[in-house]
C-alpha cells in the first residue's frame, strides 16, 4: 500500500517485547511490502538500530532515560511519514491484511478520517498457540469472534475489549489535530484521548462491526503496567474532553500543536460538519458505539455471574 505509513513506537523492556517486535516487523514487511514502516525507539539505549537494513524500515532513536513517551514517539513518526495515511500500530499486534485494505479504501474516498479497522475485540494469544502463530504467521488459525460472550474453549485464548492497537488516520488531519497528546507520559489514555478529542470537534472515528485484533501475550514492564502516570494522564484526558469546541481549538493551537502552519480551525470544522450531515457520520458513530457498549456490559455481567 503506497499510500500507507505504519508508525511503531517502541521501548524494549523485556524479551517478550523484543520477540513481539520481530514478529510484527516480519508480518508487516511480508503483508505490506510497498508501505512505509517507521520504527521510533524511545529509550536510554538504542536496541533496534540494527533492524533497519534487514526489514527496510525507517528508524529513529529518541534518547530518553525517563519513562517511555508513546505520544511523543507517535508524533515524531507522524512528522516523518511521507504517505497520505498513517497507522499507529502497537508492536504486539497482528491483524488480517484484508481489514487494513478495507480501511484504506474507505479513507481514500475522503469521507472518513479516522478508522478502527476492527470491532474492538482483542484476541489475546499465549502459550503453544502463540508459538505456532509466530512461527507460521498464519492468522487464520485464530478463530474470529463476533462478540465477547463467545467461549473460545482454548486455554491459550482470552478476550477483552479495547479501542486502540491499530488506528488509521488521514495524516494531514491528524497533524492539524495536534497528534497524540504530548502531555501524557508512559502508556494509558493517550490512545483514547485522541479519538475523544477528534469526536469533540465533529471528527467521528469509524469502527468496523467485524474483524478482531490478535494480541501477542507478553510480560509487562514498568511503563505498560498501572503506574504513577495513570492518574495524571487520566486528569489530562478529562481536562481535554471537558472543553467546549472553541476552548479545545485554542488548546490544540497553544498546547498540542505539531505544525504551527497546520492547525485545525473553524473553516475545517465547518467543512467537516457539512460532510457529517451528508454522510450521516454521527448516526453511524452513535450506533457503533452503542453496540460496543452493550456487548461490554453483557460481558461484565457474565463475568460477575461466573465469579
């Protein structure tokens, strides 16, 4: 896909993370040989520089002895990207090629600007099944789940719901939105905040009603566990999404700006609003969110009853 840039933010904090990265790079380079892949390593020591020639990727090392900054890593990738659309892609994720291709076709029509090419169901794969998946990269050995209530009957599979993992954007608009929130450190809330911030301005993400994300199980380091930044990130999330539209535009312009010459303005908002009316974007967004919320609620009720 010549119109696509994959942005992979990474910090290698354990062996699982390294092995998952290698699996992810192998999968992406095989499945999307014409796409641009940018690997952003945010760490005190570079561990990934030697991967660049082997996988024909673009690599940037951001020296950082503090906590991993996923948002800043993603933003660096956005500004490096040379393609029309960008995919913020976690390094522990695999997704059917057909889902990405379908999303690109929708983006190319120019009616949608943010797409979740999945139904928010993560299929966490571990044990021998993960070993087989990594070895063969045959995603079809993993069942497809239409909702969270289905029992996989496989001890190496567990299900959960999440909006992130793989999110696709029109790059130009993402820059205008200020990219990912650079005030958020470590992991947590930054992937949801950008979706909510965009929706607050009338830019509704489009989520598929089918198609899962495969998550490669891994040990969790300091940054991907519940840490001291969780609540400060949550506070920033609540702060950003509580603003009215005018204050949010000002906040993006003064606090989150990536490119001073490309910041979203009222003219952009009016154009998007007209497009939303024509394409009934809010109705589609509302219905898809309701389906996800009902499924999550049923899942929680079932889990409580089982416990």
